[in-house]
C-alpha cells in the first residue's frame, strides 16, 4: 500500500492542471473537503490542498507542457538529472527538463513510450504528500496503456519496479511494487487501454462513501465516466472527470 515513507520510484506527489484555477479549487475542495492554500503570485497561485493540515494534492494553472486538464503523478527520484538520462535512453520523452522549485525540491516531466505523462520529484524541503490512503487522499494509481506487458521493461529500467500479475476477474492484473519493497508496498496497477483512448496515469482518491461522493461530484459539475462498481476484496470505486475533463477515480476500500 502507499505510504509517506517514500522509497525511490514510489508516488510522492500529484497535482491537477486547470484552465480556471478558482473553479477547479471550488470543485475539489467541495468534493473532498480539502482546505486550499495558495503559494502566491510568485508561484502562479499554485494551491496546496490539505486534509487535517496535511497536504494531499496540488492544483496548478495550465503550462506550456500541460495544456490539457489532467492529473499528473510524481514519483520519488534521488536525482532528477540522472533519471532523466535513463528515461531518454529507455525511450521516454522529456516534456519539461529538471528544474528547481526554490529549495523545495527538483522536478521534471516526461512521457513514457506509450505517451502517458508522469513526473519525478527530487525531494528538498518538501518530501512529498503528507497523507495517503486516508479519506480525501491518494489511495492508488493505475497506468492505462495499449500493451500492459510491453510497457513494463521501460519502467523497470527507469525505477527498478517489481511487477507481479495478480488475478482480477477473468484477466491478470499487473501490480507494481517499488525496488526494495515487498507485497505490502504494492502501489499501482497496469490496465489495458480501451481502443481509441490515450495512455495516461489515473489517481484514485480514498473516500468514505463512494456512491455519495460520485453523486456529489456530478452536482459540483463533474461527470461520471463509468458507474460505481464493487471489486471483491478491493472496494467500491467510480470513475469521474472534473468540470474541465481531468480524469480521476474514487474508492471506498474494503476493510
């Protein structure tokens, strides 16, 4: 499971880009009960979203390399410059070269060979999210690509991930654990992308009541992409987009 003890290659941050920061802020704070803190005009009014005083996500204005509203998942990297070279050698593309965030850390953004965008975070003063797996925070991430098996060598070479196929209905579900982790540190899955869709990483947010939260999301201007479903032994989940089309999922995990 996700933790805030960030091993290299684990999800440590995420933020959503928006053409209307105030509207996105209103949607997500209304949906998850987050408190939003602006970093000010010097940081593009970037928002830290918090639950019980712990940061759980960010909200960002659109940028030159993030022109479509979307959630971006960041993975911990001890050295952003070194991993950038590894990503390029493995067939990935650099969308934003490593850059310092005023002593808070160093970040870069990439696309994997299938086209899914992701980022790395080299910790400085900001180590990562302050809370995960609790209601209102990140609980899981999934990679949607046309060829789940074919993408695995790329990520293994970049992060050293361990991938194990687990049964999920009639199909195997590749589950990712970090290098140096074990079964208890599983953090992500890989899903075959439907025809005609674009490769992407999808965050799941833990909620107390999946169905009630899905209804609230629609009342706030979001869209239900797929009706809520229950996966035995996993929980109840729903797939949504925010008012600008950024995809995310919600889950009420099984006890």
